C-alpha cells in the first residue's frame, strides 16, 4: 500500500512549485488596477443616472397623485414648490413680521425647508370636500407633509424665474417652457400668513388650471437638474439660516445638464392633466 506524505515532509521543490512568484503577483495586481480604472468611472456615471431616473420617476408619480386627489376630492389641488429665498416677496424681506407670526414648530419647519429650496414641494387645496366647482373658500388645507426630490437633484433654477421660450433637443422635440405661476398660500402650514409660492394646479376634472377653476391651455414643463443648491448655516448651532441663495450657490453637475444632451422634462398635458417624461435622445 502506498503511504501519503505529510505536507510538512514534502520536498522544498514541491513547496516551491505551489507558491506564486513575485512576477505573477505583480501581474495580478496590475490587472486588478487596470480593471478598477476602467470600471470606477462607469459606476460613478451609473449612480448619477440612477439619481436622475429616480427623481424623474418621483416627480411623475407625485404629479399624478395631485391630479388623482383633485378628481377624487372634487376640488382644486395645488402642488406648491419651495423657491430660493422664499422669505422675500418681490424683493421685500418678510421677516421679522412673518417670522414672528410663526409658532416654534413652524419656525423649525421653515428652517428645515431652507435645505429644500428648488427641490421641496407639498400638496394643498382651497376649500373642502363637497364644495361645488367654482365655489371659493378661504379654508386652506395641506394634503401632505413637505417632501423633497432625492439628494443632488432639483428643479432647474430658471424654471422659477426665467422662462425658456423654446427648448429644443437633437431628437427634434421643441417645447415651450414657461416659468411657474405663483399663488398666495399659507406657508409652511395652513394656519400661517400667505406667501407667494410657485405652483401647478389641477381642477376637479384633473385638468391643469391657473385660477383654480378654468382649464389652462398651456402645457406645463418641469425641467430637472443634477447638482447642488447652497444655503447658509448658523455659526453657533450649525442649522440652516434664512440667508439669500446667490446665483453662484446653485450649480449643475455636470454644468448645463438641465438643457444639454442629458435633460429631463416632466411634461404635463394641459387638458388631460396626465404627465410623461420628455428626455434627450442622444444620437
């Protein structure tokens, strides 16, 4: 019978044949380094793409939700957005009168919403369930809490203030993009002072409306951007402060992505209220 040789009693030659040489080890490390160099940029771009897709999907779903609530509750539902420097109205600083009118909880909420400039939104309605179409009520009610798009995603700044009359892509799409309409609504809760906020709204038929009753005949386009919106922090407690957001504080990354070959537009049809995504098709 043949006996097995214990590993520790194997010859030095046998042990040498089973080991890696230094050259082989360096070759493996070089290959791994090359693979890492090739795949890391692709992974980063995949992450950016996922953010763009998730923000577009979230906004599409919530626009559809606002329309469904308007039809289901037989009322007008406003989807209001948080602009930059929302404590200024037509250049007039609202504080301290507006700030002093807020409860401690509302002040905390306003401070938190400083982080959601150009990305935050909520649903609000005027009137109550059962009101007849066209019947105006002073009773405002929030239908949701304030929410925001995913991190590093926001609504392009020019949508809030500067309309783009013609928005053209290489795929032949031409879109008329107007700036948001504005409405005086209580902010940040239904019992507060009215503040002018950008909005889109749906009437009881699920159509876009600008006055709460009559349908609008202009489609709505909401351009999405990837990047960051800066805001100030208190030096003492490190919480956001109500300081103006300057033009340089808003940056698209990569630059111009809301208008170049990577653009994403949420398109809301005026007469049906249905939303779809328009995006650049790179040729």
